[in-house]
């Protein structure tokens, strides 16, 4: 009877040639049936355990493909970061120049807008939810700070029963260990449809309280009120993600199990007789015989396990024994390798297929990353890759439009110049005969209200 053994989340039954994989994704993505209460405040849990963002990130960390795909989506969404530009009309032509307004430039420098935007891109691509926070000065006359509240630690309060609007945001670093009134910070939320009017009304009615607010921001998905669900999360529910992780986990550990006994060494009694005779060891002395055999076994182990001996030979004795009209060969030492059936190349086609499925779900052209799993990886030309990059950048426009929204609120409230626009430019790749670096920058940023504009 073969014993069963566990490989991570897989149970292998060699006798039945059966591997059982336990899928835990269903529980992670089930929805909670009730709210939780912290210090008397009703909070909407994010997942059954109220820890879904952290659980998703833990899953992502198990897959090189998903981690790399997410990283690529974040980088392309970021482009070259948010750039404040001034719209100029000259000779009935519109062009854009860098913003030289000291108030705008000081705001960007003081608030590390590059870092803020990168955090927002990360949360939006990973969770389709991000939580920008604005902070006003004491006089409530100007927004002086813009921060990104990390999605992993953010939760929404229960929506107002009269308006249906989410009015409170909660921030805590210990949702998994248990949030309390002392380690949870509540911040009021502005109206998602018209945050400017909501903010000015609160100031006029003197209902501001703490002068900071969350600007609700997400990429909407059907039927989701509080926490959105990115379409690419389907890889978790469909099983393709688990299959991809299982393949490598199974291959790695199966090799370990199979190679636990890799060689069998057969040693003839006549081999020992030869040694005992040469070294004058009494065969009737059990201790002496055992000690001498251990010395020889140690040599065998060192020879077979030491990688420096790879490819080298071993000297062994043999004799020819007469048998009728011929002779047979008797070897004193025979070393046989166990054929485990696990050579390390199993499931390569399955692995390539599931990696392609994961990349398809995440809208990633794998050639943009570098090498592609499979036989056809890296077969595209530079022109094809350049076109892929341009298409991918153009598809980022809806995400960037959402991410720019808090700055549009700040521009209006702080009374920055009307000609000010916020763009997210990209590198425009060209051929080496036109530019030795293969990339160039446009001096004028086109109108950011069209797909081509934001991505030039």
C-alpha cells in the first residue's frame, strides 16, 4: 500500500495515481451577510473575513505571472505621472505648455503628487477602489493636502438610509486582528456626484468638523455598491489561478518526493571479502565489520550527492566466472538510478496555456513584459510591440479620468487658473533611425479630452 502525502494544498495518493487539490478561493470571495460594529459605528466588511484586500494580495504573491501583469498595468496606468499643463490659444490653434503657476507647482511639490498618483494607480488596478483624502487649512479657504489612504486598510461605513450615499470612511491597520475604537480613524465622505458643491455647502453651514474628507473614487462594476470587483478577479473564481499555482507547487514537491530515493547501490558480498582480506579485518568482529562498511557507505553517499562529481566515473571490481562454454560477468558494485517519471518537463503545455489565460484576463500583452511562457515567446517584432504599447496606453484613459477627478475638485475650490488641465503623458516610441534611444517626447500635450490626447 502506498502512503498518501501532502504537497501544500494537494493530497497525493500514489497508489491511485490521484492528486486532490483543495480550493479556498470560494470563501475568500463570498460576500458577508451582515455588518460589523466598531465603537458603535456600523462598518461594511470587505469580504467574509473583512480582510479581502490583504487576502487577494497574498494570493497574487504566489504567482509570478499575476504579480508581473499587475505591475505592468500599474506602470502603464501611471505613464509619466500627472502633469499640470496650461491651455494656450494662438492663431486659432490650441497648444499646451508647462504650468508655471507657483500655487499649483508648490502644491504638487508639497504633496508628492507623483507618489500619491502611483499609490492610487496601484489600488485602482488591484481593487477598483481607491480612497483619496483632501485636507483643508484652518480657515477652510484652501485645500492644502492630498493623500492616498491605502485600500487594504480602508472600509466604508453603512450608507445613509435616507439618501443611499456612503457618508463615512474608516481606516485601520488591524482589520484582521480586530479593529477597535482606539485604532480606527473615521473620516467623512463627500458626495460622489458633486463633491465641490457638497464641500462648499458644509463650509457654508459650518458642519465641517475635522477639516478632511474622502473623495469617493472607483471604477464601477455592475451591482457593486460598496466595494467594486475587478473583472480580472475571475481568475480566482474560475480556478485558473489555482491551477497555475498548483502546477508549479505540484511539480516542485513531486520532484522532491520522487528524488528522495534516487539511486540504489548493490554491493556484492565478495566486494566486502576483498576489502576485509586486504585490510585484515576479522569478519567475526561485528563492530569492526560495521565500522568499515560505514566508511565505504560514506564514500558512496559523498560521490552520489556531491555535485562536483557530476559526470565523473567510479572504479568498481568485477570478475568473469566460467559458465559452460562461456563466461558471465559478476560485478562487485552496481549503481542503478530510480526512474521516478518526474523529469521536470511535465505539464509545460498546461502551464503555458494557463499563463496565457491569466494574461488574457488581466488585459496584458505578455510580450510587453519580456519573455513569454511557451514556445512562441518573444517572436513579435519591435513594430508589433510598439503598437501593443500604444493600444494598452489608450485603454488606460478611463482609469486616468477617474484618478484625475480629485485634482479637478482642488483646482475649482482653490481657484486655480481656468486654463489649467491635468494630463498623463506617455512616451511615444519611435524607430532607432529617428532617435537613438528609441523614444521621444512631444513638446505639446494635446487636448486631454480625447483618447489620443491623454496618451500622447
